[in-house]
């Protein structure tokens, strides 16, 4: 049997009991004959407490020092986890991101992994140790400064290590049972997905599903590392994410993988844009220069009578003010009429590779929304996804209606624990 | 002006307010034209909290992982301190022990510094930064594992960096005003010492004075780095420790530097040891093999009538049981009568290079004790120190009597804050 990388989030190691429970699970994998490399996040609220301390000493903490501070969190959890494993009679060594060879660029707070040189980790597991690695952190290639990978960083660390170590699988342990066909807090009849393709998972992640972050799935797809998302509490089989189903996984792709929703975005509409070349470019260059990431962009044909069109886009609510300010400055140059800002919206997305070959999907989707009395404000599609923007108030009903319309409801109501995945 | 190394203990950076106060002090030194390197301990109770966590997951935490855990403490304080300095408008960078080039042996929990290669620190201060370095920690030369230096480790880090960087002075900031002629908690009239030689300071540290640890002073003497012990709260001038007085320091050595006491030791007496060659060697080899550090050793001439002698020694109370067990095993071979163990003792020491040339010192010392009604149980002397063992109950009275007899009492009662120095 080969090497397995396991990742445990902050909620799984929130206290001494959690650490001991996780240690037992790790030792099980070792006893089953695997070489085991574990990536661990900071304990429970540690990161928030450190951020709070930083804010007390400085209103604008600097990136380099802030990263140095935050990485203390994993240092604590990984050392404790190694101790707990040793206490069960198995050899374990903990390693910082730097020691594990996680090399990044120098963008503090959201560094990107540019190389992984896991020589020490390989050596450690070859000597019979369970290697415990700090998630979320690395060391910059040039300056040798400590960096952090930003949101979802520990998952990315795990996948990157799995790729560098040629692991059989990267197991992401979390506080939910896997990836569901919809958010179980909204849809009681949501079903756990047994297997999902990288592509569908990427679309779900981009559309609001929070179990795995886009970045981590992207990395796994690039290096073809199967991910197994599962609960650190239940021991049940979770969701496999890979190129193709493996073993006893269902061989036939489901038409629809799931329904995702996202209420974190706002909608900006630029009203009355002259319909001539270069206007959209001017608008989105202004947005890009302000370093704002946007999501959907929708422009319809212009009204023949006026030669004017409206351009709408969605973006994180937190960046709304910045976007409006940036656009106001282009008003004279572009010559649009006005700006509208709306943060009471929700995005609902239907994801599934099967929709490519099933022409009825779009119609069923819109009918389901219509039957539920939900009005559609924007529509955007990709090859394997349809997204609509609706009123925020309608989101739960809309998701349930669509989930049901595509036959995704499970037979029985499942009781599911659901929460964040930590970092 | 040259480079200054400042060290701040855990009580000086116990919370965000403390960190901000310390940051201001550091910036003052920078404004005065110095290059500044700061060594910082973990915040207040952080270390105890981490130890508590470790005990919850494992009754016998392993050295390597325990060191990894504890070093998270300085990581937090140093990053916060750098942020606080930046917030005052000055450039600062924090460095782990490893980044600062503190190379140690591989003895986890009490590693010894074997080299300091402060290239990154020098570069950082040459670029105009204030460099903040984690105290108490290093990296092992061969295995590249994180190590900790044990008790007083941060002071040693500071002195070692000061030596490697050729600093003008190593300032040790603590929660007392300096080194006193006696423990101010016991002797209200104890005086702050303006200057003391390395030799006297070493004897005081070995005799129970807790302001500076022996190891740190030893390092400073070897590399001839002046130490300035002072309060991080008051801003007053503290105590200079160096080879010779500097500047406006008193040119004439005091006869007596101070009176130290120590109630952490116990006394073991091996009764009825045959007075023949090799017996003492057998006894102390047994103690040494059990890795017990002993302090005073006293053997008087044997009684002519029996040919038997008694050998007494003192050792840390915590090691008493181990010592008795080790000695019991030698009983048949050595042929002694019995063992006596007494942990209700105190050691009182008078320290001062002046006693070498002032023959009356010993007599005055014993008279003072006698006048105070204090019985002497053991006596041991070095060139610049006299130590006696008395009943623990007598210690405060004994120290006050001796302090007064040598004219060390200050004119007025000083109000002094006194506590530990952290690690």
C-alpha cells in the first residue's frame, strides 16, 4: 500500500480531545499499512485569537509579520498532534511548511505554492514515522520569509504535498460527511455525493459550495490527485473527487451533480452604456485596476431605439464600494447614464457535466424556478453550469425547488452536521 | 553609535498594552541613533498554557515535538512586537531563532548554543530595520530540528547575539530595577547595584539570585559583552555587569556585592563513611550517573576513634528522591551507616571580590548570624563567596542580619517590584 496524505481542519482539532481522536484515526491508517503524511490546521479559534491580538497592537498589521504570527497556530496543533500519536506508541515528527519544502511566492497573506520539495517528509515516512505538516504556510523562494496561503490554504498544502509525494489519495477530513447535492442546511433532503468529477467540483466550488475551495480542486486536477472528502467524526466513506470513478464508485456520471447557492455577492449595473466598441473594455479595466475580482458578467443586446445597453456584473459584497468608486471615475469617458448597486441578491447554480448532452436541463431549471414563484434577474451559463441571480429572500425556496425538480432529493431526511472547513 | 541588543521577558510583553509600551522603548533606542536588535520571550502565560495543552494530549511529551510546540510562543510575541513597531512608523522584521542563525546541539529542552551566524540579522539592521528575534530557541546543527534552550534561554539568546553582532551592550529588560544587594522581598533596605563584575554576578547567580542566570552571565563574560539589567517599566538606569566599570560607574569595587539566598535545595548526609581512599569517588559517581547536579559538598575530618566520617551535599529538592535511591544501591560497596535527607534548609551566600583582601569578612559574617540566633549547619567557601546552610525558617532573618552587618542597607526603604524574569 502506498502513501496517503490526510488533512484535518481546525474544527477537528479544536481541543485536546479532538487532537486525541484525530491521532487515533491517523494511527489506524498507519496500521492498515499506509505511509501517512498529515496536514493540520490551527486549533479551533486560534487564528481568530491571533488576529484579535494583532489588531490590538496595530490597526494595519504588515503582511510579513502577520504571516509570522498566524503560522504559530499550526505550530501548536502539529506539535500536539505528533505528541498524541507518540503517546499511542507510534513514531511521529512534525514539520513546518518551510521544513516540509512548501516553497511559495512572496505575496504575504495569499501566497501561491510554486514548488514542493518534500525530501525531509519522504525521509521521515521512509524511516517509519508519521509526518505531521503545518497547513496553510510556506516559505518564500527568494527572501526565505514565512508566508501563508490564504483561505483554504491547508487543503491546498495537502493536495500539493500529495502531488509531490505521489500519494494514492489526499483525504480531506472535515466536519461534514462529504460534498452534498445542495447545502444540507437549506435542503434537508440533500444527498451526499459518492463521486464527482474534478470539473463538476470546480464549478460547484466556484458557485458557492464551501466544502472544498476552487484552488485546492484546481491543484488536484492539474496533478491528478484523487481527493476523498470525509468526516473526521463519523468514519463514514465521504465523497471522492477525481478524473474517473474508482473501484466501486458509480460508473455512470449523474446528469446533475448538485445545486449550489451563494449569497455573498452583490450586483452592479452600469445603465445606459453607449453600444460601441471599447466601452466594456474601459469599464472592466477600471474594475481590474482596482484589484476587484468579479464573477458573472451579463450584457444584453442594446435597445435599437437608443443605441444604449446595460452591463451587469456580480462581485463580493465587500468590494462593492470600491467598484462603485472606480466606475464613477470612468463616467465622463464612457458616457453611461447611471450606476445601480444591489446587495440583496442570491446566485443559484446548477452543475453537472450531463447537461451538455441533455438539452432539457435548462428548461427544467427555469420551470422549477417559475413554479416556485422565483423571478430570474440575470442568467449566465458555462458548458456544465447554469447560474441565475434572484432576490436573496427567494434563495432557499429556489434551491429546494431546483433540487427536487432534478430528482436529487434523498428518500429520507438525513441528519447532517454542517459547518465551515477551517482554513 | 553602535548596535544594541535588547531583551524583553514575558512579563514585559504580557498583553497588547505591554507590547505597545515595549515598542515605544525600542523605537527610542533607534531614534537615539543605535542599530537595534531585540530578543523577546513568549507573552506572559503563553508557555504555561502550551505546556498544559501538551500534558492534556500526552503524559510524556517528546522533546522534539515539545520544543516545536513551545517555540510557537515567541513566534506570536515577536510578530506582534514587529507590528507594533511598524505602527509607530519604524521598519521592523521578526526572525525565528533558526532564521537568526542560532545554531545549537540537539538536546531538546535544554540545547546549548554552539554557533551564531547572524547574517540575516546584520543585513536587516543594515537596511534600517529593527530586528526582532525569538528568544529561547534555535535550530540543531545536524538534524535541522527546532530546539529550545531551557530556563533563562532568552537571556542567553540575547547575549549570544550581542557577541556575534559585536554589540556595544546587551540590555536585559525585566520587571525589576536591576540586581540588588539582596532579594528586596526579604530585605526592604536592599540597594540596587550600579555595577557588578562578571565574577561576582556569577557567584550571586549560582547562589540563588534569580535576576540573571549563571549561564547567560558566563556567556557574556566569555565574549566580554557588557550586560545592562534594567526595568522595562521605569526607564531608570539599572545594573551594569561587565569586566570593568564603564563611564560614570563607580571605579572602586565594593567589598561585598550582595547577599543571596536559596531555599530550593535539600541536604543529603551520608553518615559513617569509612575514611579511606575511593569512598567519596564511589558516592559521587553514583550521583553523577543518575544525572543529578549537586551544589555544595562538605566533608570534615573523621573522628579518630572510629575512622568514620560524614559527607554532606546539597542538591535541588526535586532530585532528592533520585539521589537517595542511587546512594542506597552503593551502601554495601561503600559500607556507610545511614543516609539522612533534609529539605528544610536554606543556603545563604555572601559574595564579593573584596573579601579576598579583607580578612575580617568571614568573622563579621558569622558574628552577624550568631547575633541573630541563626545556627550554621554547613560552611563552604570559594575565593569570592562564603555560603552557609541554615534552617529554612531562619533564612529571612539571617539575610537581613548579614545585609545590615556589611553596611549594605540603603538609607530609605525602597519600594521595588520584584518577580521572575520569564524564560
